[in-house]
């Protein structure tokens, strides 16, 4: 009988005997209200999109979002893959100023098949559109990878990429400096008509 496989470094030590307890992170800065903020958005149909091979994920998503005529959006990546992808993973902050930060940048030049992905489109600190996307993917041998994508450096592969996008009319997602986490994050706000 062979020994049990060693869990990956990112895997939970949970024994699988029931649901794992939620982990609570305590950030070093002062909290700016509740961590989870909810706003209502009137229902609108999802836009199904297909991105062509060779297009950067950022360009394709922004083009799809413009079709909704909404300033902000949420999206799900459903099928397809990447010819090249650059992404970040998170880990403890070696400098100690934050609980977690981006610690590992990886670029994969071999084709990657999408497993799942989702994100949001809002406005960055500089006023330009900003995409926040996490995705998982696998290479031809089934090796899994994933993390926080760099959308301009995630190039769609030969099979294209399909997804759904929901435009937000009543909600603005604006990147703001967050004293609690020490990161710049999207903050939802009620949107007033221009």
C-alpha cells in the first residue's frame, strides 16, 4: 500500500470529516465599516460573450462590458483557455505590514485550459477601467495552477474564451485605499445618475 499523498502547500489541513471552520484574518489597520458590503442592483440580463484567440483578456472583457453600457460589471469565465497567462499568488507579507500580499508572480507560456474564473470590472485609482480576476487553469498534463490574473498578460488561446457578464447600472465599483488591509480594493457604492 502506498503512503497518502502529501497535501500541496496551499491545501487546508482539514481532515475532510465535515465542513472546515472558517478562518478569520485580523488585519493590522483600523476597520472601515463591515468587511462585506452589500448593495442591490436591479435585475438585468447577462451578456454572453466570446473572446477571440490572441486577444488579451483585459481588452476582450472591456469590449464586452462596453456592450452593456454599464460602468461596472461582474463576470464569470465559463470555457476556453489561454495561450499565455501571467498571475500572482498570495502569501504572508515578509515585511509584516499586511496579513497577506502578492508574493509569487508566474508566467505560463504553454497553453492552459480554463477550469473556472470570475471577477469584477470597476474604476481604478487613476480613473481608468480596472479588472480584478481570479482564475484556475490546467496544462495539457492536467497540472492545476491559478491565482490573481494580470488581465493584459492573459492572452486567449486557440479555442477562444466564453463567459457571462452582468453590467451594474446602480452600483459603482471604485478602487480605494483600504487602511485596514493596506491594499487598494474595490469598494461598492450606490451610483448616482450622471
